[in-house]
């Protein structure tokens, strides 16, 4: 549950916030009547977002913000003012405010701003690890993978830790580009400063420039006041521009200027505004192709391409799928004390699928399977249809030689995944294959299967395998 703290010396404003936000299930609202009261309260409740008035009895909102920043650099702060002057806005942003809003406020706009600020708060506070151990609790998110291609990605993230270099992340949709960007931020020298993520493809072209660089009052129809953009909000921090390949040429020009000179102009303005940001960009398009086709500025591409991280598609690193699936099981399990397992045949299906949606599709598949599974284990039928219909690369109605191929495939998969439970029919096939491979040597077969010889003997009796294989 997100925690919102309102600081205002007017009882009517506190009452209004109670009416607007007090009944929201996913939000816990606390209030304070002064900056002094709030500074004593913040260490106790640890809010995810603070909204405060600029002019209050006692210390002002700006002074409260200054003192808050001495011990908390990541909690977004929105200032409220009845005096919407340029100086108020600039002073608020200079001292690290996330944004400001005018009184009397428009409720839908206030709710939208609160939602955006809470999203930014979560992004800054969730640490992304690139050396993930799913049973650890010192991070919220992890980039999973032991394949050589992912090890190269981890190595590059580590090398970037002490650098402010611009980074370009490429890869198909769903490969984890935003997680890599956040890992770079979390392990950088700017990790105490703001981090803001903007999806360039999700914002209409005519609004993206204003979102990034802000606008002056009267710059266009509907621009009723000064608007501070993301590059100004994020001064000293890190900006992640996702899907930068969808950005309009005019906005590309402004991005290039920021990278070259550290300055920009607000929409409708003619005064240069300075900013110090570390830029990380990502695209699911091949940037060289976009440049050759004239859809992306060549000079901007070279400015962005200082350090390049190419994320592999999941189909190119299938050996990581068991670890990824285990991680998602633990992350989304409703009962951390009783985490479901994935049975051998179901996990074999996951490894056999090509994953056009990459890691994001696998994450969704595991979430769905957890909802659909009725017992302690995820079965083939709990997986999405497009995955389960594969039936391990053979037809649904396997006959004759196909059955032997199916059981052999399960056997070789299970040898590499000894900790996962399997259904009896599959377990029988595994035991038979192990005994066939070892010429009936039960000691060696038990070792392959990761069980004791006594347990193997019980399985042989249970599944009536003795006569079938002429085992003495």
C-alpha cells in the first residue's frame, strides 16, 4: 500500500484530501498541520509521496523540503501554491520538488499527478539486482540469467557503475530493457538522485516535447501556466527514455542539444535552461536501420551509442528459463511459505517454447499458471494454450515411437532439474530411462535420478518395472 503524507496548515485542505484520497484501498493518507510536525512524522511513517503547501505557519514548504532532502533524497515532493509565479516554480524545482500544483486544484489533474509521482517513487525505491539470488530479500527485482550472453550484460552494468556515460539499450520487446536501465541507475553514483522513466511511444507526439522540456504560459492552446518538464525535474539524476526510436525529429533535435550542451528551451520559451542528467535510452528497433531509413538522426544515434547493451531474446538463452520461472514463482506466490513447484513436463514445455514476447511473456505465463493451478504443482494444462498445445514438440495424441521420444526428452530434462516434482506417469518413464541408460545398474541409475538406491527399489516395485526390464 502506498503512503501519502499531506502537509498543510489549512483544515479545509486536509479535509478535502481526506475526501479525495482517504477512501482509496491502495493508498494510506496521513496529514500534518505544519512542517515541524511533518519532519517529526516522516521517519515514523516513511511516506512514498509528500504533498505540502508552500506558505504555512512556522517553517515554509520550501524550508521543509530543504530539511527533508538532508535525510531523504528519493521521496517525491509535490508543492501546492496559490501563487503560481515562475519564481515559485523555479525555486521549488531547484530544491528538489517533483512538481507543483496550483490552488484551488483540479481534482482529476491532482489524482493524475499523484499517480505519476507514486510510480516514480516506486521506480526509485525498488532496487534492481544483476546478481540475483531468488531466496534473498535485499532487492525487489532481479535480472536473471546464467547464460554467457547475460553474463556479458552484467559485466557491462558493473563497468558502468562509476561512469556517467550515456547508454543505449537495444533488444526485442519484453527482454528487460527497463530493468537494465534501473540496475545501471541503482549501481551508479547518481543513485541518491531522482530517476524518471518516460515511454516515448506512449505519449502523443504533440505532447512529448512539453512532457520532456516543459512549456511557458501561453505556449499553445491549453498552456495556462508554466510547466516544468522531466529534464528540469530530474536535474542531477537519471532519465530513461524508453522506445526512443518512436520520437519525432523535432524532439530528437532537442535531445541532441541536451547531450551536447546540457541546455534546452521550454516550449514557447527562448531562455536556455541548464540541466545535469544522465541519459539512458532504449529501443526495440535496430537503430542502424532507422538511421539509414531517415527515421532517426544519425548525429543523435552516435551521441546515444556511447555504451551499447544488446539484450538477447529469451529463445536465445533457454537455459535461463528454469531459473526465471523459479524467480517468478517466488515473486508472485500468494503464500511465501508454500511456493508451488513446476512439474517436469510443464517446465519442459516452457523450455521448448520460442517466447515471442520474451521474459515479459514468461512472467505472465507463470502468473497465469499460479492462478490456474489447483494443487501444489503447476501442470501442463495450467499453462497458456499457445504453450501447452506444443506437448513437448510432438502431437497431442502421441503414439508408437513418439512416446519413446517424449519420455527420453523428459528424462534428459529431469537429469538437469533434479529438485522438481513430477507426476507418477512421467516418474515411471524417468526411472525406466535411467535403468536403460545404465544397463539395469541400480546404483548408477539412482545417482542419475538424484535418489537413494532404496528409493529407486521402491519405485521399481511401485511401477511394476522389474519384469519389464528383467531386473533381478
